[in-house]
C-alpha cells in the first residue's frame, strides 16, 4: 500500500524570516562536492525543522543548484518538509497489518480530537498528524508513533487518550 502525500490548497502562510547565516558553514562544507543536494537539504532541516523558501533561494544563489531540482528532491522524499510542523508529530501507521486492523479509525479519531486533517498541524502548533506507510511494528498493530515512542494495540479512543496525556504534560510545563 502506498500512502499518498496529500497537498491541501490553502492561502500561502507567511513564513517567518530565518537566519540564513546559519547555512554558511553547511555551504562551505558541501560546495563543489558531487551528490551534495540531499545533505544540504538535510542540514537545513536540522537547523530550521523544515525547508523555508529562503533556503532554496540561498542555495540557488550560492551553489547554482536550480530551484526545480531542489523542489523536485524536497517533494519526492518524505523526510523533507516545506512547512513548519508541530512540536509532536503523530505518525499513524497504515501498513498492511495496521490497515487490516483499522488504522483508518485511528486517523479519523485523531483528526476529530485534534480538529485538523491528516498531513496538517494543529492551530496551537503542538501536533502534526501524518499517515505513514509502515512503522515496522506489525505485531503491535494498529500503532501510532509520537516522537520516538511507539503505542500499539490501539483503537480510536485509546489513541485520543494518549494525545490528551501529551496535552496535559504540555500544560504542566
């Protein structure tokens, strides 16, 4: 099963200005090296958490990499994000075992509880909901992953309860 990356058409949100000087060392490290595009994009992801438009413009100007090539790579690989994400990314597995055991229900319950759609971030910026092809935890199906923690043998209400616990922890901080 292949999970489609759904692009929601919305007004383009203003991305805040970013400190592009943070990329100078990265550019120096990879300038002129063959196969540098993915490491350059990964470095920018590490710095900003997503790939702001200004990063592409700087790489084009400083390294001569075409915008179309960079966007082609950035939109092909799911590791790259073009928009900011929530503090917690909730990955819902839709692999075969999870699908058979009703992963769709998990996604629907989470969408309702978070008041957001799959692939989007909550208004408070706390959670991003994301369907993934497989998390490799088939014996625990259906599963979600938040950060590095896997939660298995779930139904919709159990998944929502886990998210509510994260919200409570955030209020305590």
